C-alpha cells in the first residue's frame, strides 16, 4: 500500500505542474509530443458526453486518425455554459446541475485545451468538428430551433474564417448542420434520408439541412462526402445505428480527405 500511495502522490504532483485550463500553450500538440511536420488541425469540441456534449467515440476516432496522418492537433471549445446537463444513465436532464462547455471538453483533451475565442484560421490548416448533441445544443440551437437555429458566435466566425481562407473543414454526425447554417449552399451528408427500420434514426435531419439552403448528399456510414468547391468534408458517424468499427472507418475517411485537401 505504501508503494501505491507513493505512485498516486507522484502522479498528483505531475498533474499539478500542468498549465491552467484556460491558459494557451503555443502550438500545444496532442499528448504533449514534440511538434512534427504535418497539417495543423484545430479540433472543436462541445462538451463531454453524447447527450449534452461531444460524442466521445467520435472525438477519439478523429484524434487517432489525425495522429496516424501526422497532424499537429490543438483542441478548442467555447467558454460558455452547456444548454443543460444530461444524466447519461437515464437519458434525462439533471435539473439542478450546470456545467461549462470548455471545462467538460477538457476531459477529452486531457487538460490541453484553449478557449474557442482564441482560435484563428491563420494559425491552422484545417478545422474539424465531431458530433454529439453538444453540436446541436451548445455550438448551436439546432436541437430546439431546427432550421431556425442560431450558431454560437465563435463557431460561426471560425467556419467563415476557414472557408474564406480556402482551408478544409471536417464535420461528422450532427455537426454538418453547423456548416449548412453558416455556409450557404454547402454540400454535406448526415447519411441516409429514410429511417430504414431504425438504422438511420435521425434521417429527418436531411430535410432540415435542405431547408437551411444546403445540399444533402446520401452516403453510407463508412463514407465521407467531399464538397470540393467549399472544401467541406462530412461523414454520418453515429447518425447511423451500427457497429463501432464502421463509425471509426467513416471518420477515418473524413479525416483522410481533410488532410488531403490541406496539401492542395
């Protein structure tokens, strides 16, 4: 037990040495590894947990594929309250709880995270937005307002900055609605347009995307759609009820295309 206590104490001392949550370390790379040649990608999170934040499997898959692609990653989230907190064991809101999107996103980022207000397209080659209901609740009001939704000010700014600079943007799951709202006429996919016996439970999102003035393109869960004109890459991810490895493969296809566009 003495050895265990010593190990825990040493790890706590190491953790206390990390920079404060809201501090920004220059070009902070994933896991603190030394900077290496490759695309500089901004990953934008919306909390931690599928029902009120970022879908954790999607964020993890994006990070794995970016790492394999040699990208340098910095993680961002808005410093703003969540729309609400959901008890993930019940799927119901916890009325007495409040949480902060940046603070919760830091769980996925292992503490290395920066306020979205500080994200500049000039410092990056691409931006990627994983899904999860946080994209529709914290990065926008799509969950409550549908096609009449508002997009968080910094999210809108970031999307417009990257688009104006001709830099690629990747989005998965429900996150493509952000691009559909902000970038008029963009092509995106959230998968299929019919529920098909429950395999595509959120198929109705495709109609909302069309109502926003965007073009919806039908794609399978392992595929990514590339809007070459706007340099926007999307994949359905958990809009489909399927095995996890299919989600992982689709996100891999999206990340691969984003990194390819960075080199053009």
